C-alpha cells in the first residue's frame, strides 16, 4: 500500500494522472491531489505520502521552490512536467523519475 500526492495547478491534468495511476499501478492505493501551495503543504503534513508527483511550472512557486521550503523530505519525488529543461534540477532533488507530459502509461 502506497500513498501518493499529486501536486499540479491544472486539475484536469492531475485527474488524468490519478486515473492512469489507478489503472496501471495497483500498489498505489490512496491518492490525493493539491492544486495550490498551501493545500499541498497541509496535505504533506496530514496525509504523509510515500510518493509525490510534483509539477514543476506552477503559478505561486515552481515545484523546486516548493520543495526547497519543505523541512524534511521523507517521500520519493517524481517530477511531472511538459518541459525537459528541468531534468538536471530534478536530479539535484534526488528525483525517483522525471515524466514528460503528456504522460505515457508505459513510462508511468
């Protein structure tokens, strides 16, 4: 049983990812979605996911700025973005993976 949190400012994209996870990764049994930074911080503290799907380009803070503000990262991170130029920064955050949107089910 794995708990996962999806942080993406585009709710439709988050729902598509959630459906893909539910169909293709049965080990992930509990999924939550946050579209705003404050909501994401609250969910990280209360929900305590083991896996985070983090969008990078977001309006309030980008995904890297958001994660830099987290005191203790005790979860794996998979970055989800439409941009390939952030891969090096993702490696610096010890990303488990880096998925380009639109996300391919085989890569997921």
